[in-house]
């Protein structure tokens, strides 16, 4: 492991972020950045920003950015954020609106 970066409590559902994390897992950094730039998913911008942060961390360790690849990209579920809004339910009840949150982490290594 050369470097890693993590984004905690990202305001995106883990199911949506996992699709993008699996898309770039195992690819070279340059190829992954180009792929994320043209991917039209909402999680692509979050993962791209995180990948750029991991590359900057690798440069601090004097690693060559051309030889880096994504060795591990994981998305875990964070505690859901409960909005102060209410959704009507059956039999006159109401429930709070919950929005998904995710912990995203990326590890880079050299080939």
C-alpha cells in the first residue's frame, strides 16, 4: 500500500457508490480518472475527488503517479442521516425521511 484516502459520511447511498467503486477497482490511476470524468453517475464526482486526494498523498511519499493503480476501493454504510421531514404512511401514521450515507476508501499501490 503506497497511499490511501477516505471520505467519511458522504451524502450518497452506498449502493450507488459501490457501482462506481467496482468500476475503477484494479485500474491504473490515469485510466480511472478519465473514466470517472465521463461517467454520468452522481457518485463519480465523489470518487474522482477522493482518487485525486489519494494520488496527492502518494506524491507526498515520492511515488511515481504513472505506475500507480487502485489496489482496493471499498464502500461501507455510514449511519443514516434523518431529515426533519415527515412522510405520510398508512393508517394516519408518519415516518421520518432517512437519507443514505457512505464511507468510501481508496488504496493505491505501484505495479
